[in-house]
C-alpha cells in the first residue's frame, strides 16, 4: 500500500516512495507511467534502487524514464499496490 511519494523531479534526481508492505528489491518492482489501473508503463531497473525497506523505497530516476505525469505503483510478489500520481519533469 502506497502512502506518499516525493514531489515531481527530473531524470537523475531521487524519488522517495513511502508505504506499507513494500517487500524488498528481490521481490518487488516499481512501475511508472502506468495507467490508473497499473497497466503498461516503465519498470525501474534494479540499478535505480538506492535503498528499499518494507516502508520506504528510494530510487534514482533513470535517464530513459518517461517524462510527464502518470501513475506510480509498487508490485511485490506479483501483487500490485495502490497507485499514486507522479510526474517526471523535463
């Protein structure tokens, strides 16, 4: 379950996702640019993860991340979190 995501940032900056039951980097993935139902979008590569705990994920926004507003989801062991709107700036 996602609770909060840090403000919009540009590629190369960090984004912090806070929530509950976020699993870990070996069982989860972060999806950006998905539609409101969590379909499609861009999956952050493992190299983007700076830290990942059960309640907080810190990522670097990769250079190839899609720019603009979309939805952010965390998937853990095949289960999808609630989504939060997020925007990658130019």
